[in-house]
C-alpha cells in the first residue's frame, strides 16, 4: 500500500494536522510520508507548508485503532504531522 492521508484538518489559517498511514515504520519516517503530509496540508488550504513536528510512528490494527507493537494481521503505522504555512499562505 502506498503512503496515504488518513485525515487532514486546518487549524486556524496558518496550521494544519495531517495523519498519514504506511505499511512500516521506515515509510512512516521517510521522505514520501513527509511529501504526502505536505500535500494533505495543501488540500485543506495551507500553501507553502513546512513540517513543524510529528508524533512519531505508532502502530494501528486493520480497523485503524491503536495497538501494541506485537505483529497483528493488517497492522499499519501512522504518523501525525503538524504543519505551518509559509509567507503568503
């Protein structure tokens, strides 16, 4: 499965929170996850966004609920990105 946006929301006019989901921890920390998060922010009206912080990857089960680190069928990893807009956003 490719890296995908699970949710994105604007927070005021200059911030956004985007949650991405990936198959493994490496993807959740990788460049593609960051690029997808920036596109997710753009989709809620935040342009020229940069990542200000992340939650770090955490596992979810097939239903998208938090789970333990022990392997489970359908387990994925999510990372919550907080983004801030640049000048002119």
